[in-house]
């Protein structure tokens, strides 16, 4: 993803040393992994507001996370993920300073704060601003979460907020890798966060993208996606630094790619050109090819357009392997956790890392009937199964505006 000629510095190995998660399964990596590895679904009844007008049966609400009065929901989820990742990575005073950065992806940021301003003004005959209004105005900016987290960890290096819809957090991870490779930081806290809001749910309802039941990626009976909330954070750092401080290395990031369709504001290019370019960029950066991929963690939103586009792109990228009956297995974790929008890419990558570490192929829950022409592809429906030699995972994401991303992750110790 780094532009221009590769330098020695740009080839510095970058590793993941910590994970922090909040999903519809609750807070913590263990909570998410338990649900995914057992092949169950974390999707359940929506209680934040009346789902009746939307015809929803289930949603990805994190029921176990109690609301803190006066705190924006998105920032609350981000705080919980930060608590876990900083402890897991062993980051402390040594990691503070100008060599540490923070990069986060989000679609909405602290949108509850923005809504609070509107409600507050609309409910008063004379809308003079209050202290609560001023606080909400300061917090609603998408970049506020990044700034707030940087202050917490003492990150005086580069900070950025990525707003590229559903590839936001995957591109945030890639930007973090770039900063380390280019020598602008030695370590970066990166990921994404998103709270469940009626505003976005209404938007997806308007374009007919919501499922009436389970989220079924790459299934003939799919009829839409299921929205969810979550926060996913990773600590990324130079591999030599991680080894020197005795950190646990979870995975290595070996390739990144980003490309646009330039096709439509919401629908993807049905030919999958942008996704294919992103994947081939990642291959070129890693110096590998399709035959080296052991598993594909797909975006898999369960919508007709997205799943169709991804299938076309993968069929072209992996054509020789598919023709030989050697197509890598392909699964979609959104069937378990729902679509977390700005946090989706980081969540997909985190689950891929855990799958490699545990040596298992995670399931595509609710998958019953593969798309026509893909009957021979391995979507691993329903349950986890052990596999050998899962060393490299391709994690892909696509978004409104024709944005596409591809991450290549390598198992630690390979």
C-alpha cells in the first residue's frame, strides 16, 4: 500500500501483538471467539428502539454492555475494547510518546452526541446552548474517538481517522502498517468502532438492504444484511520491537491493497474489478499469489449485490485453483456477529487471526444453499472444523462508493 519504490524501511515486518473486542457477543476476545467457534449466532432481538417499522427479527446489539448515562454509546464500546487491547499487548509508559500513533475507522463516530444536540434544541422554546450541548458537539466529530484514545495512551505520533464506510477499519489497519513501514511510527493502535443507531438502520432500510431474517452470506436464499455494533482494536508494531520486549506475536501483516470501482455511490461494480485490483495489490506487496492463500475471510454481507460481486471477483482471481478443485475455503463471520460497518474490516481480520492461531476454519452460520455455480466452493456451513497448515489468510472488504480493501495476514511463527 506504500506508494513509490519499496525501500528497506518499507519492508520492516509489522506484527499484531494485541486484540481488544466488543461485539454482539459482548465484551472481550473470549466472548466473541466462543460464539464463533461454537458455530452459533450472536444476533438477537433489537431492544434499543422499536424494530417494528423495519420488519426486523434480529440485530447485532451488544446486550451485555450496560449503557453509561451521559456517555456516547460508540465511545463506550471503544473504551471497553481499549481496556482489553492495552492489557493484552502489555502497552504502558514505555509505549507513550512521539513514536506511537493511533488510527481508527468509523462511519458515524459518536453520532449519539450529534442526535443529543438536535433533541436538546428541539425540546426547548429558546435554544440557548447548555454545557451538555457543548460536550455533545465536541464529541460527535468522527475524529474525536481517535483524539480521545491518543490522549489515553499518550500517543504523540501520527493520528488519523478513516471514514470509508465499511472498509474504514481495514484501511485504518493498512494506514497503521504504512506509518510503521515508512518510519513515521514504531507502533500504532488501530481498528474501528461503531454503535447501533436508528439513523443508519433507517438508511439501510430505505435502500432495501436489510435482511428479514438471518444473515446468509453467499446463499441462494440471502435477502439482505443485519446491522450490528462493535469496537475492534489491534496493537501493531515493528516485529523487532515486539521480539525485543518479549511480546506475544499474534500474526504478521504481509500485504495490503485498496482500490475503487468508480462505478456507483452504493452498488458495487458487478464485475468485481475494484476488489480484484485490491487483492492483486496485496499479493504483489507480499510477493505471493493465489496458490499461497489457505483461507479467505470474505466481506459477505448477505446482500445480492455484494455477494454476487465478491463471487465474480474471487472466481477470476482463483480461477486456476477453482478449476482444479483446489479453491481455498471461504467463510463470512458477519453471519455470526452482523455487519459492524466501520468496525467490520478489523473484526473480520481479528477473527481470521484467531482462526489461524487455533488452527480451525470458522463457520458461515445459516448458510444452506450456495450460489449457483459455486456448489463446489467450501463455505464451511454451520460448524468449526480443524485444519492443518492455515498459514496465510486473505481478508477482504467492500463498501459504498466502490471502496475495496484486501489484507494478507500470516500466522505467527511461519
